[in-house]
C-alpha cells in the first residue's frame, strides 16, 4: 500500500491485521497438529486478505463501492474468487526480476483462464445478478467458464472448510466428522501467506498484470453500465 492515507486506508489495514491474527492462530493450531482447525483458520485468513484486496480495488477506482460490492465483502465465494486472482499476482522473491519482463515480452500477457474467469464470474454472476435481483429482474447465464473458477464460484472451497469444521448429519445420523490432512492444512496456510503478501503490496512485482486486471475490471463494469444498471455501478 502506498504511504498516502486514503478513504479506505484504515479499512484495508484493519482487514490485513485481522487476517494476520487469524493466520497466526492457524499456524499455532497446525503446530499442535489440530489440522482441521488449522485448515479452517487458514481459509478464514485467506478470506480476510481477499476482503482487503477488494477494498484496494475500490480504493484505486477499479471497482465502485456499492451495495453489491459490500455484499461481496461478506460473501465467502466472492472472496475465494478474488483469492484466485491474488494467487496469480503473488511473486516469490526469486522471481522478482523476471516477472514483468515476461509480460512485456508478450509471453505471459494474457491472464490464465481461471484468473480471467474468476473476474468474469465475480462481475457477471455475482455483482450483476445481485443487482438484477434487487430490481426484481431475472438473469440466466449461458457462459462456459474455466472449471477451476466455476468450482470456486460454486463453493468448492467453502464446502471443504465446512467439512473440516462441522459434523455432517443425514437422515440416518452422522455422515462425516471434521477431517483434514497435515498437507491440506499446510497448503491453506501457505496460500494465506501468499495472499497476505499481495494484500500488503506485494502485487507491485506483478505490476503489468495488476494493471491488466484493474483495467479489465473497469471494462467489464462499463459493459454492465450499458446493461441498464447505471444507478448501482456509477
């Protein structure tokens, strides 16, 4: 984040700091080999960092603040979609020098399908659908999305989080008990650490792709403005 204080600076910082607290709890639980709980806390940390990044997108003008975006800040699946984008923007230290040069050379100019469709689903299937619901208008999607982005939007990660937290019940009793491997817990924590880096400004190492994403969001939302929803997205 830049040093100049903006309208959303305090909110972004609060989300990042809370994400770090949750992530610390996840690591502590992982050390105690409480893997299901560590996994859940790892996912919760990811969601909080994704919320911070959503607010950063508002802050730079890539998306507007409106009722639908506020709802997205509370919506687990929306935050999981944003997390897919953030994972792509994460750059390990050993790749700092080469990432943007690859983009400028054209070899990595196009966003991966799951990242592009995460943005499409976020805008078209979430923000647009919610807006039309508020206007009592229907919306049926005929889009064919990338499988990873679609599974995320359909709640695949949220289901795994629930399975790691709760006892499942069916008409004949218990259907599942909380379960998670140490590898799964470790991966959730690792991903949360990546998202923490991006939320704190690590996306600077993927500057060109960050600009592509921000401009892409503006284009998509401009298209939505022409679809008779000017009131909520202006």
